[in-house]
C-alpha cells in the first residue's frame, strides 16, 4: 500500500498549530498527528479553531469594540476549518473521500 503524502496546506496548518499552541500539550499532539493524517486530530484542530472563532465573536460582541486581532483570529480559525473540511486533497489525505 502506497503511503500518502500530506498536502502542503496540511503541512502548513500542522506547523502553525504546533507553533501557535506550543504551550499546550494538546496543541502539540494534535499538530503532530494532523501531519500524520489522523482524522481525530483534524477534528480536535477544528474544535479548537471553532472555540477560538467563537471567542473572537464574543470579544467583538462584548462591547469592547472591534479589534483587528479579533477579526484576524476569526478569519484564520474559520479558514483552517474550511480548508480541512472542504479541500479535496485534505479530505483524501484524511481518508474522507
């Protein structure tokens, strides 16, 4: 059986996830196993990104005003979720064809 190679987008997201969440063991483990093509890691990353996007929305809605950081956080988190679930190569890599 031929071993699948991770698409470039998955490699970039994995590396960024490890760098951004270096302080948490869950982030490191999820980033490593995301790189290895484990579907459970993709789900963990999407849950964490979803929580991050929700927090970004709550920060904006909380009356503190619209902050560029919150908008960027929301966009990045939703982009990661969108890529991991809608990109054909990523779906194939995670066995979700």
